[in-house]
């Protein structure tokens, strides 16, 4: 007697979607909802009693207890728009994020590549996976004032957890690369050749400067640079210092109350 086939013998649970095929936008919209957890609505991290606030979550103004990203809907929409433009216009290069927390935005970058059937680009998730560096007497003055390392109980997410988070979406594969370590140590020799979308989420002056110094020259003409933490004075100062020093005149465009981006000229 032949054994009955298992329910999943002939089922591919996660498969690439063809570019522009109906359903791509629905898939990516659902990814945004899941990554920000507006579906199950987890409360924010708080020392007191806190409840989910849809407006706060949508605009990336809380630190979720469960959701895999804290950037909010508008910033995910921006990543979607930048990556889709780079893909459809043939801007060469990979998708890179410096500072990934639980991995949500990098996971979304990989989801975009899958949705568009892209197999010749990588997603680079660059992070210390130990939280923020300690700001001490030798740190940039702006970073000494920021002192984000005091929040490392929330911000330090181990690499193993981030890899697992990619895995639960079926998006942990050979198109994902992890670069572990402080940016000053890893980015100068990072084996990244060309970049189509560079997303900076390092918060601090030194972290932002390390990323721009080492990765901005690799951004292709027509590529995009996204700055998640522009509202933080230390980060904003680093962006303006770099742009002034290197003659970057592409206009900054606001994404939401927190983040900006610009596009390199073709």
C-alpha cells in the first residue's frame, strides 16, 4: 500500500515573484504590516504601563517590544520606493543597511528583491550586534551628549537572533550577508563592491561618519542614501559635515519627522 504524500511534498512555501506581477504590492504591504506588527499591536518598551499607539508606531516614534523594526510605515515605504526605482531603472549595486537592530528593515530589503525576482543583488546587514558603542571622553562631543549606549539593554540584539528573524520570513539565504563589528573596524575592508541603496541607521556622529567615509564612494550614480537618524543632532551634524567636505549638493528630502534621503545624480 502506497504511503500518502505529505501535505507539503509538492508545495513551495516561499518562492520568488516575477517583477510587476499582480500580488507583489500586496506581499510587500503585508510585510510592512508584519514587520511593524500593526497586526498584533505589541506595546512599546516602557518602564511604566504602556499600550500600543497606532500613530506612534506608524511614524516610528516608539520602541516595540516584539516588532522586528522600529522605523514605522513611512520609512519602509521610502525603502520600497528607493529599492524599486533602483531595480526598475537598472541602477547597479546591492542594498546596504548600517545599524539593523532586530533586522526588520534589512529583512524588508530582501523581501523587495524576492518580490521583484532579483537574484543578482545582495542585502548587507551591518551592525555590531552588541548595541551602541560607549561614548566616553575620547568620543566626538556630540556623541558624548547622546549617550545611546545607556539603552543597550534594548538596542543590543545578537547576530543569532537577527539571523533567526530573517529565517522566520523564509528570507535567510545566500543573498543575505552579515557584517559584524564596529563600523570603524568592518567598513574600511567590507567586501561590498557597488551600492544601489545605502541606509544609515547608526545614530551617532562617528557611526554615521564611518559609514559615509567608507560606503558613500561605492554608491552608484542614480543610487540612494537614506539617513534614518537625521533628527538626532549628532547624526545630522555628521551628515552635513560629510556633504560639505565632499561637495555633495543633492537636495535632502524629508521622509517623516525623523528621517531624510537623497539621490545621487546619474
